[in-house]
């Protein structure tokens, strides 16, 4: 009997460990189209409402197809694909470094796109990662909080302003918590690579008790309510989309440099319909780069920049260079330095 009980206990233990102890967290799930014979499964960090018009226009051109759309954070997207092995056809993400990692680590499929000739050379990587937007890391401010002050148009001007008026802005500055936000981490590491002013700015904001946020939407709302006066490295496309808040927020694209995130699409190895996924990628690319802007395209069109290094708008370059700060030790060191700067109280 003792052996039987021990065996049963061992079986129970094995079963427990065989079951995944994680489950990726979904922000929103929506189905577009009816019970069509083919369903394209998309895992995305893009807010559903923002992309819905483009999805609808795709379905109009592709009868017999439905789209199953799951909205998640960039970290949850990686959990679903790399840790849980969830089956999706496409991954759409604002975290370019994580998309490059998916491709580099063998989680993506190549796609010979007929629309790729429309895309600038810095907007694709090895026929695996495809950019369908340019979106700035912006500063969003409350105009009311700046009454009587000049609006800062560069990081140096912002630094000078905060040093001169610390009491006005103490506890009223926000940015991403880059420990939790993939996009926030991407923006921070690109800032640090581009200019030493980033660390000076973080130290000043830290002394003024900066508030940390999960996402751009929360920062924009907080500025509009007057809870904070400045939100740094906000996703400019989300701020532009909030026309209802236009009288309460102002968007600044810094004149010294403005990093441009490229929202990207990757066809996953687990795709049940890889060719169909390719047609959706092509749809995104044509909307982003071809001809006049269509009403269903939700992002602002910026000029295609040939020399990103010398331009105020600087598309973040796709490639293995983005993997540098994903290295465990480098990430740990960067986060430690960042935390020391922003949490001084």
C-alpha cells in the first residue's frame, strides 16, 4: 500500500509540473467577420479600436475570411509565443527589439512581399520583420500647467525648465515604468544610445518624484486630467488619436531628436494560414507606404528619411543591434542605473 501511495503521489507531482504555471494575460479579444471558413489569428500590442478600420478594409477585399484579434502587452506577447507556444498567425508589436528577437530566434516565417518595394530599406529586416508605421516618442504636456512659461522644444530646454521651476513640477512628471513596458524600455535604451542628456533628464525627474506608468494611454489621460503636467516618451500616435483631449494636451516632438518607433508585423512559425497572413502584411504595408493616405490608416504619415542620423526624426534601426539591451546582464545593468536615477526618494 505504501508503494501505491508513493506512486500516486509521484504521478500527481508530475502532472502538476507538466501543466504550465503561466497563462498570458489578454487585454481585449474581438472577432471581425462572421463564421468564415478561414480565420486569421492575430496577436497584437495595438489597441483594437485603433486598427479596426484597417481590419475592416482588409475583410472587404478578402471575402470568406474572418479575423480573430487578441490585444496584449508586448511582454505578454512574448510570453504567449516563446514560453507558452500559443498558435497565432501574426504578431503585431510596437516593441521592435522583441520582434527582432522573435525573428532572430526562429519564431517567424519569411514572407516574400509584393509590397516590400514600397517600404524604405530601414523598414524591413530579412523578409521577416515589416514596419507599417512611424510613431514618435513624444512629450505630452498640459498647456495649463505651463501658463507664463515658454514651452520646451528640446530636452535641454526641458532640463533647464525643471531646474528653474522645481516646485511647479514636483510630483507632476510621468514616464514609462521600463521594468514592465517593452516599448518604454526600447525608447529608454534608444535615448541613452543617442544622447547623454537622457540620464541628466532622468536624474532631474527622479529628484522631482517622477511617476511611473504602464502605458501611453494612462499617461495621456493623467495629463488631460491635470494629475501630471509632463509625460515623457509617450507614443505620439496615441496622443494624436485623442482628439477629444486636444484642448487639454499638447504634443511636443523634440527638436534635438525624436526617436521613431516602427510598428512591425511578423508571420509566426505556428501560423495555420501563413499565405493568408502574408496578404494581411501586404495590406498593412500598402496602407502605410503607398500613395495618398487612406482614411482607414490610423497613423500619421511622416516623410521617408534617407539619412536617419542627421535628421530630427530618427527611425529606430531594425536589426541585431536592437538585441544588445535584451542581453540579460546588459538589461540588468541598464535597469539598475535607470532605477537609481528615477527613484531617489
